[in-house]
C-alpha cells in the first residue's frame, strides 16, 4: 500500500532546523543516533519517515523546554511548521501504534526546544478499521427527545459526597425542572460511599417514572470508568435498566480501552477529557485539541468535552470554539465522524449568547452545574432560566429584555 500517514507540528529549536527535523524523522522511523549495518538505502526508501514541510513561522518567545540542547550560534529558539509522513505499511491501522509513531520519543529529543502536534491525516484504512460514533448528533437527539436546539444539561453536584438515594433525589428535581441531559461528575464512579450499581438503579428508577408519565426519557451519562471488564458489566446493567448514555474518562481508560469498549457498547459514549491540561495546556508542547480529538472520533465516541466560554479554567475562548468546530467538521466525506461538543466548566446563562454567536450551531450539549444548582429559586428554576437564555440567544434577544421572566432575572443577578 502506497498511502502515507502525515502529522503536522510546530517545532521550536535552537539548532539547524533541517538537521533537527531529520533527527526527528529518523528517531520516529528506521533511524537511530548512529547508522546501523542493516540500514540500507532500500530500507530507508520503504520505511523511513519523510520531512514533507519545514517553514519558519513567528516564534512565541517562550523559554525552551528543560534539557533542550542549546546551539551557540542561535541561543533563542525559532519556530517552524513541520509536516512529517510515514509509510502506512510500517504502522498499520492501529491507533495505539500510531500514537507511538506520531507522538512518541520525538518530544524527548534534546534537539527539541518545543514541539506541538497540531494535525493528523490518516489513510482510509484507519476509518475502515474503527467503527466511529455509533450515535453522534442524530442518535443523541433521537434518544434524548430533543429534536432541535442545544441539549440543556448539568452535572451532579456536589461532585462527590451524595449517596445513591440523595443522587436520585437531585435527579428528580432536575427532571421536574425540564432538564435534557444529566451526567455524573468524573470523580464519581464506584466508590463505597456511592456504589455504581446502587446509584444507577436509583437514578434510572426516577428516569423511568418520568418517562412513563411524560414520554420523555432524560439522557443520563453514568460514569462507567474502570477496568475493561468492569466497564462492560456496568454498561450491560445500565442498558438493561433503560439507560441511554455511558460516560468514560478518556485519559484514564486509554485508547485501547475505549476502542474495546466501543466494540461492546450499545449506548452513546460521552467522552470526558479530564486530564487534558497536561497534554494541551502548553502552547509550545504537547497536542492541539483538534489533533487529539481526531483519534477518539475515529475510534467512535459520540460526545466530547471542549470546556466553555469564559470558563473557570485557563483556556481562551478562541481555543474552546476551535475545539468545538473541529468536532463538527467531517474527517472525510466517506467517514465524517462528527461528534457532539459538550460545553461545561463554569457555564451559566451568561455564556449562552456568546456560544451561539461564535459557534453558529445548536448541535451541542450545554452543561451547567453551579449555573443551575445555585439558582436562588432552586434547581428547577435554574434549568428554566438556562433554557430561556438559550432561547433568547437563538432568537437574537438580549437576556435583559423587558420580556425576561422572573427566573431569568434572578439568574442574571446571581451570575454576574
């Protein structure tokens, strides 16, 4: 097969950029620090990585990574857009081995003063080898009963500390308030204080009663994160009880674990990105979110967290929107792998207008924990206020318009 895998990076180095790029290509394919007897020209031709692009761009001016080898002729790092490619035949359609190739030891080379993986382009064989999302946007809308507009969602808060029955009582209030989507916090999985089986049975009993009465089955993303056998067992219980979503912590479970779970799952996979900061926070090292999310989209998750505007964390709004747009952009015409973005992290009625204006799409889940729970008139009022804020955003009406309801006005006073 003549196809090639390609990956784009931002390389920072104090050395000769051509030589450094060649070192990286050699380290990540058929070369090492010294020429080997079996390292023939023919072997290079069929197996070596190639430097396809090396273009200088504006450098950030940030300090070099610790241990970077200084070049006496150029003390300050320079930045380059570097594209490398590899023969498909040396890797095969294996995402774990792909990561070892495009994001392995190259980050550790002393010639590298900074390296950020910003894009990955995969041959069709990868899209054939992995099933992709089982539900995506259309399936999520069908299961949740939300045909258009954002899914108004929340996170069980406090994150931990509630027992199964207390969790179910809170879920009852949320459902009574008109919520579309509820998820466990990523810290709540299967601890002795709130065992998974007991929590899911209690919550699903509430959801079942509401569905029988109204016909609407609220989507509950139960946190199944654990060992693979545990996750399969939890999935089967959740599906048996009528659950419609399974949540996994991606960085805890890993690529191979999520891939194996996806092959077993009959439910949408709600992918939480906790731990993303250690991969993506540095502007000069690690991964870009669009590149990282490509792997999970190929494997087959259905929703992915992207943070939120004016969030409680470090991420700028432009980065959040770029992440969400990436999830809504097809990977290829034949296999779009479009995933529903999840906005969260300190979201309230205040971010509805900005999110709509920037993204220009309502194909999203908008999760507010404190932004619902802290409403002065209670949880149900918090849900209604958030829904009204989104309705106003999509209609082009300011939330402080004279037509604003009392619950929305209360939220405006609370979330300033």
